[in-house]
C-alpha cells in the first residue's frame, strides 16, 4: 500500500489495545501499539475493523478508538449569496434534530454503531453564525449560502390607513351627596374661640341662636392689618 495515500481516521488509545482476527472473542490477534494511526473501514455493533498503514487489518473494540479531527467536506457547488437564508436554516435545524435523536439512541444503547452509521450516511449539516453574518449549508443544492443580515426585504405591505383608537366615553362625575346637619358623618363647624372673635363689636349684635360663620382658614402668612384699633 502507498503510505502517502493512507489517511488515518483514528488512533489507538494511549495504553494500546487488543485486536482480533474476526469479530469473535475466541480469535485474538496481535496487540495494537499505543496511539497507532489506523483507518476505520467497517463496523459491526461495538466491533470495528481497522486498517493500518502497512495494509494489516484487524478487529478491535470500536469504543476505545480515539477519533482524529477531519477537515470539513467541500461542497459540490460554489458558494452563493442569499437574501433569505431561512429555508436552508430550517432544513439545517431539522437535520440537526434528527442527528441528535440518533445520538441519544446510540448513547442509550437502543441503537448500535453500525445502524447509526447507516442512518447518518450522506448527512451534512453546516452552520456558522458570527454576529449578523451567517453561513449555512444548503443540503438541497449542495452549497454554502452566505448572508450578512442586510439583505432582508419586506415581502408584503399595505397602504390602508391604520384605524384610529376607539375612545371610551367618560361619564361625568357627580358630586358626593352632602349629609344633612345632625346626621352621622355630617361636618360640624369649629367653635369660635375668643382669639377668633372680631376686633370691634357691632351696634346690633346678632341673636344668640343665630348661626355663626365658619372661621377663616389660616394661611401660611398672617393677615395684613389695615390700621391700629
């Protein structure tokens, strides 16, 4: 095998790992060196078939393999600028939800690794949001779409005037009824004190039973005298 064409996808764990000639515990093989680069070529449940750079193949516990970061796959079509990335964004959200559901099943043990790979084969999800800029992979057209957030247009508008708000009529407020004299809650005039009596006496004094006028309400300043008595 041409070693320059070998592209590893995983490495063995730091402590090395056991291997088998087939996905059968009764057929052990040589031990894999720590951090040995390998390429994953097949899977069967938790079993994984690996390929080494010298062309040797073996079966190992796929759960112990350490995945290597891979460059993102290139799109089939050239990038395109879009004014409305919402359709591609909705498709990416739906695909991400499906992928997450499969991951949940795989983690819960209700889905084996081989079935997971089969159901996710060919699925590509790409989304990069940086402030107002957005890159989203359009899986339908196999291309990346770019939007800077400034190209959205108003799709529909109306020239009908906005209806004026309806005002609710306010009913006039009636004055509160005045209680008759002597009734409970009726206001009584404060008694006149000598300090509040007038300075001069009238030649015709009012009868004793005549109603007494209410004293003036004291203000913040004393009244101005018009002359000495």
